[in-house]
C-alpha cells in the first residue's frame, strides 16, 4: 500500500471516529422512568453525585415525560417540568419511584463525560433557577479538562417555574457538570468534537 492511500485511510478513520461523537442528545431513545445513571448515550456517559438518597438508596438519574400539561397531569405532581414538545428529559429522581417520575428538590451534580475532547457544548434546562429564591450562579454548568475546571456558565435565578435556559460553553474540555441547587430538568445536550487538523 502506498503512503498516500495509507494517509487517506487513516484520515478517514479519524474522521469517522470523531464524527460519531458529535451529537444532540435529547433522551428520546428511552421511556419515562428509565434509569440513566452511568449510562452512555452517543458516546457521553451520564452520572450523578451529591444528590442525596431516598432514605435508603442513592437518587438515580431517570427520564421524565415533559410533554404533560402545565398544572394538570405531569407525573409526580411536577407540573413545573412541563415543556411541550421536549418529550423525555433527564431528572434526578426524588424517590426512585420509576412508575411515577418526580424530580428531587435537593439538586445534585449531573456529570456528562464525553470520552473525547470537545470544543463546545449547549445544555438546555427547564425549571432550573425557578422561584425558590435562588440567585444567579447558584446553578451552573461547569466544563472540565482532565479533571480541572476550565469554564463556567451561570444559570439565572428567579426565573419562575417551567423556565427554559440554555447554558453554553466553548473551549477545550472533556466533561461538563450541571450543578443544581434544587429541582429542575436537563432537556438536551448538544456537543461538538475538536475539529480535524487542516
Ligand atoms: Ca419540580
Ligand atoms: Ca427529549
Ligand atoms: Ca419534584
Ligand atoms: Ca420548580
């Protein structure tokens, strides 16, 4: 095999391995109540810390159906997570009742480990920084490179129930953490890999 073909193949392989990691994760691949803790979706692994427990077991990351009518029929009485059109969103379960998903009032840190270096991420949230007296920056999205924080986006406080916000970060990092002081849901994660060398 000549050198040009070898290079072409290796570039193609690199492109393929990189492009598989660019993704919009919207949690439509599962069902409400599915446990997402330590699950990998499109190359990104979701985990949670500092979320407390149900009185027994650690609170799990689960899916919640946000296509419910505000003030009427959301599971677990969580009408403040209604966001018509968003379908499944990710929450920290209050009580690990997977038949009646309900987000936790106690918050926690939802980590997304991309497994590769990325350059930008957008995280859409619902009901984060609601009317519970939280201030700007109490909730935030932080980016980490090899374990060190490199950037932070402060999510606004005092925005009311059902508010939707987008946290955006760019730079070079391999994981992000969504820090929640209280209740709220993660609607989507959109991330881009490092670009190929010219
Ligand atoms: Ca709630
Ligand atoms: Ca969704
Ligand atoms: Ca709740
Ligand atoms: Ca709320």
